[in-house]
C-alpha cells in the first residue's frame, strides 16, 4: 500500500513538473525599481505554478522556492548603479539622462556583461534544460531578443515605461509622431506645429540611431557571445535582424488610465500595477499611529529609490523643512538621514512602505519624483500628486499626470522649496477637485476583466500554448517603413511631376520657337 502511495505520489509529482511552464526571466539592470518589477513578476509566475529561472543582480533578496533558480549577475552593479545618479550633478546639468546615446551605451554594456557573465554562459550552454519561454526586460537595447537563437523558444518583451516608438518598432512600427512618440519628448498631444515638427525630428533621429549606430554594436555582441554557442549546438546562426523583430508579445508595465490612449498592436498587453501587493501589507505600528492621529491628513514625500535626498544641497533641505513646518498637515518624509530642527508635524522615515502609506485613508497628497511605479500606485490608491521629475520617463509622466488633472509638476532646481510651496498651496487649496479627478481615474484603472497579475500569467501561458502566438504578430512588420509612409508613391508623383515639367517646357519651347521663327521670317 505504502509502495503504491509512493508510486502514485511520484506519478503526480512528475505530472505536475511536466505541466509547469519553464520560464527564463531576464532582469539584469541593477536599479531598485527594476528589481521590484522583476521580483514581483517572478513571484506571480511562481504563484501561477511555473518554474522560473531568474537572471538578477539582486540575489540576496530572493526567497528560496523549489521552483525558483537564480542566475547571479551581481557583477553588473560594478558597471552601473544608482549611486551614480547624484542629484547635484543632475541639477547642474552635468548629467543628461535624456540622451538616447548615453542611455544606449550604459544599457548595451549591461547586456554585454550579462551575456558574458560565466553564470549566464553556463546556463546558455546547459542543454539538459529546455525553456518554454523567455521574458526579457527592455531597457534601451534590443539585445535580449537574440536569446531564442540559443534557447529555441518564444520571446516576450517586458517594457517598464509607457510605450514608445523604439519598443513598438520591434513588434509593429513606430507610432505616429503627430500625436505621440513616448518618453523621448515629454509632450502631451495635441501639439503645436513646432512641437509636431520636433516630435517628427526626434523620431527620425532615434530610428536612424537605432538602425545605423546601435544595430552594429548589438550585432557584434550577439556574434561574440551567443553565436558561438549556437554553432556548438550544430545549428546555423540566425540573422540578428530576424531575431530582433520576432518577439511574440510585449507586456507593458502600463495601464491606459495612467498613460495616453494610442493605437497599440495586438501583441501589446497592459499589466501595470502587478507589483502592488494585494491585499496591501499592514503599516508598522509607529507609522500607523502617526497616520491614524493625523487629523488634517498626511502628505507623503519621497523621491523614490533612485535618488538619495541626502545628496540634496543643504540650503534646500532647510528650505523644505521650513515649508513643511508651515503646513497644518502631517508630513512623512522618506529621507536617509535625520535632520536637525525638524518641525513637530514632520516625520522623517528612513524606510517607508510606500504602498501601505498611500493606502491609508488619512493620506491626502503624495509628493513624488514621478517614476511609473509611484504613478501607478498613486492611481491605484487614488492619491493626488505633486511631481518633481528627475530623469528618463519621469518628465513625460509628470506632464501626463498634470494633463489628466490630478497633479502639479514642479521642476527640480535650487529653489525647489519655493516652487514646492506654491504648488502645495495650489493643490491643498483645491484638494477636493484633485482628489475627485484621481478617484475617477482610479475607477477606470481598477475596472478591468483581469487583475494585472492574472493578465501576466494568462498571456505568458497563451504564448506557450500557441507556440509563440504567431497570430498576434503585426502584419506591419512585413511592410517596410518606406511603403508604410508611401515614400514610393511620393517618389513616383515627384518623378511624374518632373517629367511633366520637362515635357511642358519642351512643348512650350517648340511652340515659342516656331512662333519666333515665324516672326523672324515675317
Ligand atoms: C520566431 O519565433 C517563432 C516562435 O517562437 C519561432 O518558431 C521561429 O523559429 C523564430 N524565428 C527566428 C528567426 O528565430
């Protein structure tokens, strides 16, 4: 009997293991917010019963789980870390993180380091383990889409920010710059004439850079790091270009209630908000007490995980304390150091459970850097915002939130405290309006057929079940850009016009010539 039970149990176990989808999750960017997105995605995939191999620089943070295998790329932190992001440098303009070329250089090198990493090479060379699907984080480089050359399974992009021309061009085509290009220019349509022209120029430049400059570098890395493994496997090496445009799906850390409603290809799926704990974790006792007792409401101030407020200039810190001290609300400030002369209504916290704070009914306002995770949490918990964007997509996010009517944007500068005071007066003076607006958006955000984490598991399963979901692939990928924008037709019209001009000129010459000769003979 015991033997039979053992046998049955073994059979069941093997069935379970066979059923589990084997996923490779590639999140090698050493930045805390990217870690949050990777960790939570892996958690939901494990909860969905899948077997996950996780490439991450955040090894110590990972739980032990029988179906989780970690591939350590901690070495990536040697090359890049958020400690490099100094507020003072950004404020003085010495560091420009809006520049496509700068971002590409950083990110393509992270991809190279990841592919060269001995742990990753070992994983790629292991032929005993077969993956069903790869999920790769898109961060200004297309390189991860070449992994299927070695692993022979469908590939899914995961995009951490609002959709933009660069990522969409990989699965469909760039969007129309007359109303949208994404983070490249922080503008909200409808545009003025000059902005429309600038958007077009920005898009053309980015597409040129991507195809002319960046492509060669990526292909070179692909040929150096992955192609040899493919050859070892005894297969022909696929063309990098074919791999680049062969993703099965694009998962976006987005929701349309948060961003712009733009045409998106069928393979684009919104899963924004999946990183938010459900149900939200309870607040620690001390914070709970502060928030419960805040009769005039709580303002939460945090510049996110990237920027350390201690890098702020000293005058600015004192200025901020003074502004906060003059408010009747309680202020929770996430800050890495204790400040002397902190007013009674200001509480400095080194560590803050942001989601639980935003979920508290006494929260009235969130002052944030405008990262997409914070923005999503603000809409999830319906908190009005003041946004102080610092880099990358935060400028677009800030403008978007202001445009939607639940936020005010404030520029990061040496007189931030003065500008912040003006913005605080404005929002707090009209709080019901801002709150009502964010509540409306929150309803739109929550009213959905599937929760974000369910959508994540559903679409990953869908790709595996349908062997790479070729039915979702955009037909636009088969149409070259010049055909899509009718450059061929324009060329024909142009040539026809020139021919017509020449013919008309010739005829006129002939007629005039004859007339002239007639005149002469007369
Ligand atoms: C493109 O993806 C599909 C589905 O995953 C796969 O069958 C095909 O071999 C891929 N093509 C290339 C060139 O890798």
